[in-house]
C-alpha cells in the first residue's frame, strides 16, 4: 500500500478549491491542515471540503505555527504571488516539501532562492503548472520528432477577466496588482511561456510588446505579444485578460503540424501531416485526432507528479524541473 502524504493547504481562495477537486483523486493525498489569515475562514474551508480533510485536520492563522506542527509532510501554497518566495523558503527550511502555485516566484532572484532552499533542505519543490503535466500535452511533446524539424510555434491564451471590469473602475485585484506580483503575463501568459520553455528550452532572442495601464500601485500589464527566436525556428506567444480569443496552440514542423485546443488545459490533440502545396485545388489529408478528453480532473496530474516525486526521494519533478521554472522566470523577467 502506498504511503499517505499529509498536506497543509495555504490560502483559501478559489484556486485552493479547484486543486482539491483533483488532489483527492490520488488516494495518497490527505489534507491535514489549512492556513489562512482568518482562523474562521480556515475552519470554514475544512468544513466545506469533508472529502479532502483527514479526521483531526487543523486550522491555523499563523504560517510559522503551522510549520511547527508535526502533522504535515508537504505544503501547497495558493496565496498571492508576492508571498510565494518567503512561504516556500520557510516551509522548505522547516523540512516540508512544497508544491507552489504558479508563478513560482516574482523574479529570477526569488526563484533562485527557492531552488537553493530545496537543494539545501533536501526537500521537494515543484511549480504547480498543470499544463505540462497534462497527458495530452505530454503526448503532443512526444510527437515532436515525427513532425520535425520544428520551424514555428504559436500559442495563445486570451480570456476576458471580470477583474478587468473592476480595474477599469479603479479597483485593483491581486491578479492585476503589480505590488502583489500580478498582471496578465503572470496570471495567464505564463502558460504560453512555460510551455515554450518546456518544449524548446531557452530562446536565443526575445521581442515583446506589453499593453499596460496605470494603477495606484504602478503600471500593470493587461495583455501582450512575445516573439521568440530559436535555432532554425520562431515562436509567437499572445495573452490577454482584456479580450477573449479561441486561437489554439500549434507546433509547425516540416513533416506536419500538431494542434492543441488550448495551452492551459489541453483536452484534444490533432496531427495534420504535411501535404503538397496545391493552392486548395486537390484533396488534402485532414487532421487526425491523437487524443481527446482527460481521465481525471486536470489538477489531479500535478498532485500525482508531486507525490511521485516525494515518494521517489527526489527534490524536483522530472517534468516541471527546477531549471524549467528558473528559465521560465528568466524569460518572464526579460519580457517585462
């Protein structure tokens, strides 16, 4: 029988609700504690998720007090971006494994601090990026040799945010607050950058254009377009919290194209082989569906990977590695 990994859930916002739905699908997962700024909210969160919490689960309103309790093995951090570094380093130094919500850090320096803490403590640290752990994304990545050489990559994630409505009224939510590590790049653009780094590594050249608006906390980006150059190939990334777009993610090779319906939660992958150019005057082989749907909730896969990592005694995932998280943060810093 597999061991049980006892988690503390830090933060009681919407993201913590979402991740628990997937986490409970792994029988090795147990939620043993919750930490919130409000003890009442922490208790209410436990009461609201009876399927996730073990008997005797504890509520905390003090992060350091929670770390002193010996009833947890790992910490999931789902608090505002600006808190990720200090909470992660404290938890690792206290001997707890850490699954930290994306973005891992607000700067390259913070990311390096967090990775060093993981190395020094010997405890696992993984960025909770669901897209690259999605089985359909993994299938698409495995197909790259079949369509190579790769010449172009195009990825888009544009989703109008109700928080943008508030922003236009002068109300700055955390997801837009630059002091809290917010902005469209950090919130949803990261899905396009992280996938690019995972698939192709660090780019040789970066060109970016961000659309910013002024807030009482400083300028914040609401959308952007990024061009990346790699040896023999190019990439274009676009993201926005001010408009919607249904554009998919496409990897273009000389032997064919791979089309993913979405970069953040890929539910369908299609392959279209290269055909002779005929200006549409003859029959062409159409797209072939490679995979469709998911067997579990999308958040299940990140908890499975993280618990696998912990059980194997590794300090980093074999998929969302420390170096990929660091390279992605370097890319995001360069874009900004």
